[in-house]
């Protein structure tokens, strides 16, 4: 019981430290799994500036940060990791402060010297996240039932999704254009919304607008000139091969037809179309053959056209026979 109580104390301590906003943590990929991790030096500075957090440890509150970290490692509450990329990338002057990819470190011992530790326990989510998890099946069912929505609801959903998609595409294009212009003109690496495409970023970091200063070597003027000329050529090529007004109108009409088919479809029209289809009839081709061919009866208008065409063909044949007979009789008289 004493051992279980001690484990619960360190479990509560780990949960309290993890939930504290002053301890900075990030997300990374470890063996194809996203994990949350922190740096050893950040835990040391955090416990130094917030000693009241260690009160939850009871008799162990006077232990040093290294000892507390080793106990957390022993109880498998944290796992020491190391960066996957250990060499400098071209143009970089130092390794990344927060690596995006980690691997398990062979020696599980706490350290504050370029050491990373991932949380190895499942975080207790708040109540609103639990309630939100139950809404995902409802949202999935609502997406599947989109074809049976009323026309007004379809319009709202369609234009909302198109507006969101257009906003994302415009943001990415504007972001790339600003980066290219500043890189060619000033030789600076400036990415607005730097974490918008990062899979390991949190929601708060995802929408961070201002970029961080990166210590990278400025590009050579020859590279900047080459990409400037290449950009101008690409723009001229796209402008030369741009579709004309007629092609744009055809494409727009085709897209509108697809959207109209989606918006105007309804179960009532589908069921009415099925009910109006004529029944299949059996046409026995051979009384001694058990196989039966099923053919759809032709509409009345088609039957009338067929009968009319048959009458016309008979009249043409009779006229041809009479013409041939008259020609033969005339040749016989001449002889």
C-alpha cells in the first residue's frame, strides 16, 4: 500500500507538471507516433522557479531535480529521447531547438544537457473533450446524409466548405508569394504562419503569425537571379497558355452542372423515377429452351415509329418492283 501510494504521488506530480502552462512542451514523431515531450533544462528551471509544485511529493519534496527525474524514469512516467537528425542541415548554423523527429535514448537517465523527455502516460482530458468525442459519430452520420438535406441546408454547407477551402488555398499562395518575393529581393527566409503545415504543432502554435528568426546563411546572388528569371518565365508561360473565354465558359458550365446535380437530387425524385420505370417482360425465344430473355417493352411512340417505318419500306419495295416490271416490258416490246 505504501508503494502504491508513492506511485500515486508521483503520478499526480507528473500530471500537475504536465498540465502547468509554465513548462513548455512540443509535439514530435517517435516511431510513427505523435508524442508530447519537454526538455530537461526546462524542467530544471521550472522546478527552480515553482518550488511549491514539489509539495505534492510529501517526504520527497526536498529531492533534487535530477533525483526526481530519475524516479519518474524508473516509474515509466517519462522516457528519455534523442533527436534523430544529429548533423547540421545545409544553411543551418545550429541544430533545431525542438526537433520534429525523436528516437528512444539508450541510457535512461535524467540530464539537462540537450536531453528530451516524452510523457509516457495518457493525459486525462477535460470533460468537454470527452463530450466532444461523442459528437464525431454524429458528425460522420451528418456528412453521409448530406444528399437528403433540404435545398437551403445544402447551399449553406456547400458555400461554407468552398469558402473555407478557398481561404486556405489563398493563404498558402499568399504565404509562398511573400516568401519568394522577400527571398529574391532581400535574401531573407520569412515564412508567415510558419507552423501552418507542421504536423507536430499544437493548435496554439499552428496559427502563430509572426515567424521566428532563423540563423541561416543568405543565398547567393546567382541563385536569387536564377529563380527570379525562372519565376518570370513561368508567369509568361502560364499567361500564354491561359484558357480563352469560350473554354472558361465551358468549364464553368460543366462545374455548374455537377453542382446542380448534387443540389437538386432528392430521395423523392429518385423514388419517383424508379416507380415510373416500366416492368420487365419475358420473351420466350424457344419453347424447348428453359432460358428466358427479358426485354423492356418499347414505349408507344417507338412502336408507332416502327410500324410507320415498316409501312414505308413496303411501299418502297412495291414501287421498285413496279418500276422494274415496266422497264422489262418496254425492253421486250423493243425487241
